[in-house]
C-alpha cells in the first residue's frame, strides 16, 4: 500500500506504508545535517561549558566519560565528538549556541586548519567563546563579534 489516499486529500497516516516512511526519512536526512556523536547530551544538560572532543582517541575518551558518568554519577559537562578525520561541516552545531566551548584534542591531532574550520562553524552556530589548542600546548581563544567577524583573543 502506497499510503496515498486521494479521498483523504493526500498522504494518510493510517494507510501509509513502509515506502512512505522510507521516502520521508530519506528526504529529511538529506535536507538536515545530523548532530555530531554525543551532542544530544548538550540539549538536556545545563551549564555554559560545552566540551568538543576530537583527535584519534576522541571517541575512546567520549565513551570513557559516558561510562564514568553512568557508573559513578560523575558530573561531566555536555560534550560532542568530532570523529577523527571527519569534516566538521558534515554536522550541525546549533546546540553550542550561547555556550563557552572548549575543544580538547585526544591522541593524534587534527590539522590546525581543520580545528580552525571547526572553530568557525561553532562560532557561526552561536557559541559565545571557544578555547582551542593550536600549535602544541598553546591555547587560543576566539569569539564572534555582533557584526559576524571572528576575533582571536589570545
């Protein structure tokens, strides 16, 4: 059954079959980017700090933090994971709006260009300020002006 019912004026939920749900899913998945892994915690955890993990061991660190929180009730700030080697523009970053963001590189580093691209996307999504480690242990701070310009503070 196709789910189309002309008498009901188009798609009808009681007659919609599998094809409709698959078609609807494929349309929505192509029009809206997903959040990065673990970002859902940022939508329900309060607090101004958001941690974005990246690097070759970022996924292991994220899993360790989730397990620690589940097992011991440790309070961890909301976090998201940019999977190592994945382009930041594949994801939406709107959950970072209004937050102070710390980017933590675990394991092998992403390139500075990739990290700065992530900074730009998260600031454009509304983050208040971002701290990111560039060139070794040096921490750089960035914010976005009301006019949309990105400013390096450190």
